């Protein structure tokens, strides 16, 4: 069992270390015996019992493997590579929440599988692990996987892979460029993916190819993202309604909303929603419903109630990125009511306190929501300092509700401050890092909350 790097199930153990077909119940009994002897630790907090070894036991076991070590690591890499591919497929199904949880807990072993596969030039296993990962990277902040994909594109011969896998692999590699805003590199990779995808028949186009338009969206290249999604939609439409077509239409809907085309955004999501079964792809179904609500001129209280439900759904399917996006919209809706501004400021401080520097998209989203809150609270200097910093470091489009609120609130800020002071404010955070800008924003929110 020392071949496992992290948590594993009885089924994993049966697949990787059993010398015969074996029996799952017998393997569970063997593992329980090892637990009784304090050789293995069991965790029953997940839906299925999971096991792990202490580091000292693992190190001892690895040394004791001897001639068996290589064959066991090969079996381990093969098992977790295939598991990774299966989980990506399940993330676009009603089993999304379970797939994300399993992927989270298997990450250490998937990393080990990648390292073994990469060292042994097993490009087939590398593709299983990273090719279909673009949406997972974007939604679950798995930047490390994008690094693996970029390494594969740069250093491995991909010619033996299927066309669909090569297309998706280019997109996963491109998802790395969001963090640094490397637009030219992203364009190149997504362009290669799209050109190659023309060799696919419509029925061979995977839903994963929505990653290209999503990456362009997060880079702020809205027209380019829309064009890719439109071309994919046209090809898939020849086959009639499908989950893949619905997902790509929802991606277009999101782009249209940020591009100032609310009616088109709503209509695209309505059409996509009609294609999806009631229990299909929870993340995308919820995003479609959210788009429809956002652009239907709802009463703010009703909109808040709906967005709260969407946030809870995203939490239930373990999508922290969109859950945080919904939380920011709720804070924005709260702050529009004078009686709730202090509560909104306090909630924003809470949101800023859990940020990861690994994904600047979320940090910048919270900072822009903070600009709105601070402008409403009359904290003009802090708000404009943050806004100037964000404009210099923008790597993702600004939510249209935030932009509209800033546009409404800016005249009062300009009237209160002279031109000389505006210039000085713009330079306040000029040399600040992302960490320093986050700390400045938290301090400003805390002060405004009183």
C-alpha cells in the first residue's frame, strides 16, 4: 500500500495492489485488519471509507518493495490516470458533486500518477490526467494541473493522441495563462485547438471544448470567446439538441451579459435550459437560471432570494468559484439598501479573508465589489486607489453590475475630490503587489464598517 501517495479506497487498493481479481469485501476486511494493527488509518467522513498510511510507514514500505516497486507504481499511475479521465466526464453529469469530491481527495495520487507518467513518457496517461481538465482548472482553482498540461504541450510528442484529446490539452495549457494575463500565448494555444477541432465530425466534438471560449472570457477577450462558441454551436446544431450544445450556449450567454447584450444573454440561456434534463450538469443548469434571473428585471428582493439559492447550489456541487461570484452579487444587492450597507461591508471583509493568491480572478472580483461598497460609503480615496490598481492589473472582465454601479457612483467621487488629488490617489498603490492590494482593501472595508 505504500505506493499510494494520499487517500485511497478499498476499490483503489483492489485495482492497484491485488495480485488477482480478488473480492472487494475481502480487500475491505484486510484493510480493516491493518487499521486494527495501527498500520493504516481509516477516514469515514466521506461517502466511502478512505484509507491512508502514515508517512513513516509509507517510507518503510516503499523501501521494502524491492523488485515490485516499478510494477506497482506503473499500476498505480494507470489506475489514477483512468480515474482522472472518468471524473472529468462525471463533472459534466448529474454526478458532478461526487466527482469533484473524489477528485479533491485523490489529488495527491493523481499528482504521483502524473509524475510517473511524465518520467516514463506515457503520453497516453498524461492525456488522461490533464487533457480534459480546463473547466476543472477554471472552476476549482487547480492551477497545478494547468502547469502539467503546459509542460506536456511543450515537451511531449502528442501525435499519438486522439484529435479531441489534443484539442482539449491545448485548452488546459491555455488556462494557465489567465493568472499572468499572457494573452498572446493563450491565443496561440486556443487557436491551435480550434484549427485542429475542424478535423472532428460534429458528433465527435466534446462538451469540454467550451474551455476555449471560457478562457477567452476570463482574459477579457469577449468577442473572441463569443466567436469560438458561436462556431462550435453552429457545428453542434446540425445534430439537434444536446448537453454539449447547451453548455456552449450558456457560455455564450455569459459572454453576452458581460458584453452589454442582456436580452441575447437571457434568450441563449432560456434556449439552453430547454435542452437540459432536470438533473443534468448542475453547474451549467444553475448558471443558465442565474443568467435568466439576472436579465429579467426582477425586483431586487426576489433576485436576492434566487441568487442565494444559486450560491447554495454551487456550494452543494463544490464549485467555490461560482459560489463566491454569487456571494459578491448578494453583497452588491444588499449594499444598494441603505439599511444593509454595514452588513454588506462586514460580509465583504469575510470574503476577502479567504482569498487564495493562486487565482487572481477571485481576488480582483472581490476588490471590484469592494470599490462599489466603499464608493457607497463615501470612502472615495480608498475606493479610487483600489480601482486604479485593478485597472493596471486586470486579468478578468468586471461584472456588469459592478461596472454599472461604479459608473453611477463616480460623479460624486469626482465632485468631492480635485484633479490633483485624483492623480495622487491613482498612484497610491502603484507599486503594490496583489497581497498588498488585498490587505489595503480589507483595511479600507474594516474602517468603513466602523
